[in-house]
C-alpha cells in the first residue's frame, strides 16, 4: 500500500509516501529523523497487524514546515529518513 | 457561519433491520462501530451479510455514543452484545469503544465497506466530508492499495463550499445546482486557497459576473483540485463518490465530465461504509480465530 | 535627479520618491481597490502632492510587487522597468542596513526569506505563497474571528504569558478553532498570542530553508505588528532588526534601481 501522509494546500503538495509493502517496521527512519516527524505504529489497515512507519498525527498537517530544515533551497539535499531506510520505502512528494 | 458548520450536510438519525434474515441461523455474527466527528454508525453482519444498522449523531463522550449506537442497532433484533463474536471499531473515536476487540483505520474500513455497498468492481473511492477529503484506490477485495487524506486545507472540502455559499448567499443545498446554470463553463477561479478564492470571487462579482458564473468558476476550481488529489493515488474504474459533498451536483457532474467516468450509484447509504467495513473486518478476524483463514 | 519606486502589493500600494538616489522625499501608501491600476495612480498622485512635484519632474520609475505589471509602461506611472519583490527587498534593506545577510519580508499574502549577497543582491530565497495561513492575511482573518481590530492584535498578544497551541494549519479551520477557544473561555490575550506564535513558527521554518545568518532584518507590513517579533526571535534564536517604515522597503529598493538607471543615462 502507498500511504500518503501530508496535504495539498494553496502553496503546493507536501506528502511523505510510505510504501507499507516495503516497510519492514525496523524503525531506522524514526531514529534518523531529527524532528520526531515519524513513528512506528501497529498496522491498523488489516487484521494481520505488524508494525509500520507513519507520520505522527501532530506533524501531518504541517510537514512542509516540520521537514523544512532537512530541505535547504540550495545545496545537496539529504533527507535523513530516506537515507536511513534500507528497503527504500520512503519518498517525499516535494 | 461556524455555528452551522458541524451540522452542515444535514442527515437524519435512523436504524434498520433486514426483514428476512435470522441471526439464529448465522454461524458468525459481528459488528462494526464507526465513531466519526459528527456522526456515529453501527453495522451488524451475519456471515458477511448486512443485517442491521444505525446512524446517529456523535455526542460529547465517545464511549457513551459507542454504547448508544450499538444498542440502537441491536434494538428489536433480540441480539445481545454477548452474541457478537467480534466487534471492530473505526473512525476518529475508535480508541474510545470499550467493547471493540480491535481497531482498524477509517481508510481501510471505508474502502472495504464501499466494496460491499457498490460491489467488487470498485477501484477508486473519493470521500469528501465537511472538513476533509480522502482518496483511496483499492483492489478487487476492497484492500487499500494507495490512499491519501487531506484534512489540513479547507479547499476541496465541504467547508470550502460553505464559505462560498455564505459569500454569494445561496443555501448550501442549492449552490451546486446554481453553478450548473451556465451556458458555457467559465475559466476556474485561479486561487486554491479558500481565503484567496473568496477574494477572487468578490472581484469577479464586482466585475459584473452573475452569481451562477462565479459559482461555476468556484466549483470548477474545486473539481480540478479533487482530480489532482485523485491522480496521486491513481484513478481506476469503477469510481465512487461518498461523503456530504457527493450530494452537490455541481461537483458530482463536473467530476464525471472531467474524469470521463460515471460514478456508480449506491443502493445503501454510503454513510454506512465505515461501519460495514469494520464489521467485515470483525468477520475476518473471527474466521481467523476459528482457523478458517 | 528624482526617481520613484512603486510597490503594488496584494493589499497596499507603497511608493517612495527619492532624490539623488539617497534622500527620501516622500513615502505614501494606500489600499489596493478593485481597480488596481487606479489605486496605484492615486497613491502616486498622493506622493507627488506631498512634495509638490509633478509627474514630469520625476525621472525613472521602477515597479515591484505582485501587481507590478499593471503599471509597467503604462502612464501616468509608466514604470520602465519591473523587478521581482525579492530583488527589490534585498536592495532596499541592504541600503538601510548594510550589514544585513538575511531578510524576512512578511506581507499580506506572501512571506519571503531572502539571503542577501555582499553587494545587496539576492543569493537565495524562499517564498510562502498562495496559502493564507502563511502570511499576514492569517492574522487579519483571526482578528475578525476574535472581533478585535487588526492593529490591536499585536499589543493584545504581548499581554499574554501563556503558550496555547493552535492545531489548525489553515486559515479557515483556524477561524473555527479561535471561535471554540473563545467559547471555552480562553482569554483574548492568550488566543492572540497563540495566533502570532503559529504564524511566526511557520515563517521561521520557511526561513530555515535558506539558513539564518546575521544580521537578520524583518520588513513588510507585518513588521509593524509588535506581537510578531518576539515569537519570531524566539523561534530563530537571533536578534532581528526592523528598519523604519518596514512596509516601504520594497518600494525603496525599486526607487534605488530607478536611480541607477537614471545615472546610466
Ligand atoms: S525529511 Fe527530515 S524532518 Fe522530514 S521526516 Fe525526513 S528526517 Fe524527518
Ligand atoms: S490554502 Fe487557504 S484554505 Fe488551504 S490551508 Fe491554506 S489558508 Fe487554508
């Protein structure tokens, strides 16, 4: 499943997309994120359960701002969460 | 304006039992409870078939509402809470349902329920409520393949429409119809943001545009935005629209035209989708416990 | 040599008339009405009247701001050149504060962060636009919900010592949140502070994308709001300078460009 967390507003699209089929619930992205944007939760999408990464409720409506320090306008862009994920389950829409 | 907002898309409280079904004959009896921010619903299914349901307003205390809506669905059936093999809770108040065996997100339940209500050909579900917009793509079993939920921005939600209907002083129930009263579609309002789109609409009115034309421009902008969100999860046939805004024909008709897909018509009130989906998950959960799956 | 800079913003037109590229002869501003072109001309007229000049006595005019195209090559203002806001902002701020490295401009509809180069040019910039929650309109809309004059919002916020979080990140939803805060008897002071904290947080996060280097200056209409500076300072953890007439800095920058053009003739 492609889980899109975030929003689109007048200024643009800001989604963190987690591919839950690839996410093995290792939690490395959670540790890598300096701003506590990510967390591990029970997979509540199916009765099978298991753990998966998600964007916290608290940050879902403001990730454009929460992730801003990780996304300098110029210079090399290295997103700690994306780099930490070995299964390449995380992408950002912006 | 804000007083009215929570009750914006009016709906009634009701319950129903399918006449020719007998729970005594059923192997598995399960229930789903959907505690939403405005409305709460309960659905009871017998071996995977909808048997009874209830819809009511969410009260101040989620726990109480959960008991009430459950008891109302059970009312007159002779069923008791003890007879339910499993109960699954969903909706924003799902953590406050004391008798639920498990909780499942509203996204998954909504997709599963839409699959039941509209049939297995459903692939894309769009749900536009008063304060949010959800786009879900699912497979032939009703399993979510991709989803997004936008509840940050009022644009593209019932709330955005409400602001506009207040502005042009046309009741919200009619604004969609009014917007179709144009011979030719104008260019859409260029601002997405409700605040700026409102200012733009005022400017258009001052330029002498009739209300209908401004309404058309505003609705078109909303539709463009909704399609953009749908594209992110991928649009596949068949397509269904649920939620309060589905009742606005100015939005529904334009979505149909611009997507070139006709949405399916429901036989049951889609407001029940979440509760039915939850009850179906409860059914699956019980089958799993029995070792049937 | 007399030149002028015209900044046609979303809500206000700001005009600066400059003598010899350094003395400000007049500043004027006025609301943008339905007819933007006419509003700009009216303000221009007002500025000329202030110093007793006629249009013919003013040489080059440069325009900036969202509506800059509307006065481009169109008499009577007849701006021969137009420049983007960030360039005019950097130029104007650098002129007033030569040590400036970072400019934060918060107007009615846009928030901007600009990294200024050694000679007053633009090295990098970031803009918050098209979402009313990211600029001055947010405070204005909330003032209406609070039933407080927008000019009283800042002073009101300064009276509060409490930090109440605002959850809504949208102007429209925040309006309802403010209404429900009022219903739950939270004081207007606390709500006003929460509103300023929220917008300052968003502007600060945006500016972080270009990096914050001292000196930092705040310009634009919102710089006049005393309630905005403290939370912004706190978020960015730095001193922030506000020049005199912060709303006219873009227009000043444009006027400086006009003087350079005049000089090259
Ligand atoms: S981009 Fe940075 S702040 Fe955002 S989720 Fe990734 S690590 Fe966290
Ligand atoms: S774009 Fe407008 S409607 Fe959307 S979040 Fe921003 S303020 Fe709200």
